[in-house]
């Protein structure tokens, strides 16, 4: 399988990336001519990681009949100090909202995504130390 995207320059440091299923706006930091009109490229990588895991978990929770009111994923990445800067440490926090959690099923869904299904997670492991945690927020 091959994935293709098309990147269109919109002026200054602003770009539009078009790929299967949608478009994403990209922009640089203001000190380099950006205008805050889009996500930064490295941050987009963290977003891709969260999106990949989120889709896995959403599918798995439905399949396992593990009801939650909602969930969110926070990802933080620590960059190296020298150019070319890349993420050396990444932490992913899975937050589940609701009550009377089916924690065994939720933990299984997270583990399957993190260890088996999320290809973006595996890509990150090639260059960064990746850690994960899970939180339950009663509502």
C-alpha cells in the first residue's frame, strides 16, 4: 500500500496538505515568517500518533462493548537540543471519561493499540523513548 499527499504553498510559511480523506493547514512559527494559520510539522507528528491510537481504541472499545462517555489523548514530545531536532522522548496519556469503567477491557484496548496495531506508535519507537499512562475521570 502506498499513501500519497500533495502539499500546496499558500504563501510565506503557510501550506495546505491534501491527502486521502481531507486537508490539513501547516504553518511555521512567527519568528521564521509564519502567521499561526496551521499546525507545525513536528506537532502534526504528535497529532498523527494520537489519531492513530485513538482510532484503534475507538474501534476496539466498540467491539469489546466497553462503554465510556468519552476519551481524549494527550501527547507531549521532548525534542533533542541540536539540529536537526527530533523527538527523543514522547509520553502519551489516555484519558477516559464516564463512570463504572470496564477497566480490564479499556486497558486491553489501550495495550492492543500501543503494542500491536498503531503503526505510528511503532514509527515513533524507532527514534524516541515512548511511554504511556492511562487516567480515568469520573463524571
